[in-house]
């Protein structure tokens, strides 16, 4: 009796582990199909790359500018102006815009914009039984559909991170100008505090975010079922899982990174 | 293949429609006509609490951990580790929680509403409601807005507690540069009840917009099962940008000219 109750209570936990396991299997399959020839996905890769870029660039620019102007820009500038150290905003923006908000917002935008589009697309193909038809024709759906999305999303997310950093810093400049501060101090502290570790860790993190979003969204799209409500529900679950996974991953990576690279903790 | 400017152009196309739809639904709630279906509103509030509360709070917890971590290391780098509470107070209450709430609400609740209502639209259930003499906008959309307004403020307030606990954990227990008493002294010093109130307003405006956008895209879905998926994806795109813009406007309005920090005179 107690065992039954326990197993029923643990059912959600078991489901989570099963989902994660299946996604891991899909990741390994994707990696193997990506490196082992033949390589039929070149054209689809370019197409997906452009598709994600065209979808994401506008939401990304608006989102990073708004977030960086509001959260670190105005809040920090308010406190710094009270203690008369507005030029220190540059050093603060290294921490916030490059290390933290850049990757996070890029991941949120890519998950919300490109990930949902991928899930809707693959889910529609699953519902219309196109995926089964592909398999009957001897075309591997993982190699021809998932691998190009996986690679394209990894590259695009890293690329968009650079844009997120640029527009984040532009928002920092806007915040300085709103407080009528000259920009010399901002750039001076920005460039003395920025390290190459900040930049590569930010870009690497974004590459991993792209991989996570691509796998989660492809998996949820390819396992959509249940008619009209099914595709919508798949998109819903895909975006929730990607967001939680990305934020959790970001926390773990930045914990390790900040603890192991002493130059990120130095006073300059 | 979509063009480079299709996303902004699509928003310009649909922004007026969304605004008109939102005003109509809010009008139905304000005028009290939704109370004809008060039971349905309560049911939607219950669904929100039982279906989404845990995931919302888990997301708040993760963001709180990140706020604490970044704040602790930033303050160590400027040689003032005891001031980590300042960063956490601002990051948690003023900025982090509204954004975390907006992201996860857009992802979980907003797209969920589109999937539900869109599926009803595709299978002609909304037309059936109309034939039966029930106003579908009141029954489906206004009740969801009412349910969100009943349940979400409380979820938000509990989320504040959770994000505070998470920041405490990561600053005091994980990084450990500052004692718990020293952290809490600065942490409570740099916030005030108006901040809590403004933060709540920010979060609620975001969630109202998210629910309305979800209802709009679900209600106007078309094109079979594929159309529901596309509408769900579109609502997420709109919601993400709306959350960021509302967050920025909220900061500008509430803290733009007065940071309300206990420094100086």
C-alpha cells in the first residue's frame, strides 16, 4: 500500500527523468549523424540559418536594448549618481551586459522566437504524417531535419549574442546620456574591466543554449500528438522546458566560471 | 521564406487588433458581465494555481540564485562584498522578479491559452458556443482574465519570498563572502514597501498583457492543426518583446528619476 502511494507520488519525477533521458538519446543521435557522412543537410542548414536570423533579429534588438536600459542602466545609474560615480557604470555593464543579460536574453529570444517556430513546423509535419513518410522513403528525419536545425541554432545563437552585447552597451550609453554624463568615463571603465574570458565565455554559453533549445524544441515537435490541440501543446511544453533548462544551465556554468577564473573577480 | 522585415510588419498589422480585443475583454471584466460565468472564472484561477504555480516558482528560484551569484561576485570585484545585499535587493524585487514572472508566464500560461482556445476555434467549438447563445469572448477570454487577476497577485507575492530565499542561499551559502546578518541588514535597508507595490504593478501589467495576447491569438487562430502551432509561436514572439518593453517603461516610470536608495540626504 505504502509502496503504491509512493510510486504514484513519484510518477511526475519518473516522467521528468524519462523525458530527459529521451532528449539525451536524441542529442547523441544528432551528434553522431552530424559527424558521420554522407552530409545531405547543407542546403537545409543555410536555409534554417537565414530563417532563424530573419525571425530573431528584430525581437532581439528591441529586447536587449529595453532590458539593458531599464534593469542595469537606470537602476544602477540612479544609485551611482547618488554617490557621484557614474563613470563606473561601464565596469558594471561588463558584468551585466556581457556576462549575464547578453546570453540570457539571446537564449530567451531564440527559444521564444525560433524554438517555437521549429516546434510548430516539426509538429505540423508529425501531425500530417510527413515524418513517417520520410522514414518510409528511407530518409532519416534526425539527419535531414534535426541536425541542420541543431547546427544552425548553435551558430545563430552565438552570433546573436554579439548583437545582444552591442545593443546592451548601446543601452548603457543611452542611460549615461539620460543622466547627462560624458561618455569618456563609461568607455574607460568598460575597457579596463572587460576581459577576453568574458567574451568567449559569453559566446560559448550561447552556443550551448542554442544546442539545448534546438534539441528540446525538435524533440517536442517530433513527438507531438493529439490532433489540433497537440501542436499547440507541444509548443507550450517546448518553450517552458527550454527556458527552465537554459536558466538552470546558465546558473551552473556561471557558478563554475566565476569561481575558477580569478581575473573575473579582480579590481581594476 | 520570410523576409527580413516580416516580423515588425506583422506586429504593425496586428497591434491595433490586439489593442481593440484587449480593451473589449477588459471592458467585459470591468463592467461585471463576466460574473455571469463567475464559476468558470474561479475554475480558470484554480487551473492557473494547480497547473502553473510550481513551474513559475521554480523559475523565480533559479533567477534568484543567478541574481545572488552575479551580485556577490560583482561586489567582490569592487572590493565591497558586504554590499551584495544592495545588488540582490534591486535585482530581485525591482527587475528580476517581474522579468522572470513575465518570461515564464508568457511561456507557460500565454502559449497554453493559445493552444486551448485555438484548438476550440479549429474544431468549431467557438461557433457552437455562439449558436447556444453564450458569448464566446465573455466565456473564454474574460473568464481567463478574471482568473488571472484573482490568482496571479498571490502567486507573485509568494514568488517574491522564493526569489529572496534563493538570493540568500547563493550569496550567503554558496559564495559566502558576507555573513547572513550583514547581508540581511543591507538587503532590507535598500527596499521599501512602495518598491514592493511598484514591482507588483509591473508584474500584473505584464501578466494582463500576456493573457490578453494569448486570448487574441487563440481566438483568431485559423488553418487547421498547423495554424494552432503557428499562432502559439506568434504569441510567444509578441509576448517576449512586450514583456521587455513594459519592464523598461515600468522602470522609467517608477524609479527613473528617483532611485529611492538610503544614500545621502
